[in-house]
């Protein structure tokens, strides 16, 4: 049964990873039609088959075209799902009129500043960006152990320390992931993403160590939701990490069942930490 508060047709602006597929799967279950705009160079090519028949490729600077397609299909609400690499903000060579409006209004090139301005400009043009997790909240991190293994006392201490550090860094819009060993910061995420930060830790110290991921304190749920997936576990196995601490209700587990199976097989604890 479809929720009466949800639109009958939803727009999807798709970046990289599995998050857009999750939105499409849940929309299909709820009998919601989806018009998908896949960002060139970011979205998975397999999305074209999953999103058929309403699938369109768009360039990063083609905001006017995005709005026009949505208007033509009767879309007034849309979600953004999937990562768009921050560095791409510096590579918009030919912005169209609406994207020029975004760039002229934005005061800095931080992720939040760009996306919030983009959301405002789209809203002015008649397309409201809504909470990107609206259809997939069941996949957000839950409190306590999500897999078979629980962290040891030492690992819990490192995780608690890491949560405090990660929240401070996230508030400064530096990154959302930190790697901790014996209450020392080994590596932090910046533009390169969490998996690269985890792999970099391997080159600095030997495992075991703890990985923590949080949302920014003022995270806007319309975009840039923190995500972990099976690839995160693969990076942790390679690096020698033993615990993945996630902020409850604010970090999305992509392919949750597969992620937890992989974590259990490698004796990695996946643990939700409540905000507070």
C-alpha cells in the first residue's frame, strides 16, 4: 500500500554507488513512478536498465535541463541519491543558466553550500528536493550491534573517542569518517572519501583499529547522506580494521544484508552509536 503523503511520480537525481538502485527498488514496491536523471561520469551505467523507461543522462552543469525534464514529466518533488565527488564542483566548465545562478549565489565551494543553493534554485524553479532517505529509512544504522560480533571494551573506548573527533570534523565540513587506534587519530576523510581514508590508515599503522562514520550536526537529509557499503568492509579487511562505528539513524547501509554478511565473515563488528 502506497503512503498517501508520497507523490505518484518522483524525480531521482542519481550519483555513484548503489543508493539510487535502493530508491528505485523501494519506489517500485510502493508503485511510485520514477523519472531518473543520471549524472554523467558518476552514476552506474547499469542504472539505465534499472530505471527504464524514464532514464536520462545529464551533465553536472545541466541544471536547467534537469528541471525541464522534470516539468515535462509532471515531477514536482525529487530526491538526490548517490555520491557526486566534491572535486567535480571545480570542474563545471559550461554551466547552463540555472547552474550559473547556483554558482553566482554560492558563497563557498563547500559541499553544503553548493547543494543547499542548488536545492533553493530548483525549488524556485518548481522542483522541491525532499529527504533522500524518505523511501529507505529501514536501511539507516540502528543502535547497538547490527551483526554477530560486538566490540571489545578497548574497541568501544576507541569508538567513543572517534565519535567525538568525527563530529568535530564533520561540523567543520572536513569529512565524516575517522580511523582511530588506541585513542589516537590515524587518518581522517577529506575529498577522497571514506574508503581511501581507511586504506591510507594501513600505510600509517598496523591494525587492528576502529573506523567511525557520522553525519554533520546540521546535515541536510535532502542530499549527501553518509553511506557505507560492502566496499567499506572490503577496505577495512585490507587495512586491518575490526570495528565500524556508525551514527544511529543518520548513516545509510547500502546493501545492508550483504554488508553485514561480509562483516560477520571477517569478524568485523558493525555497531550503531546513538547521538548524544
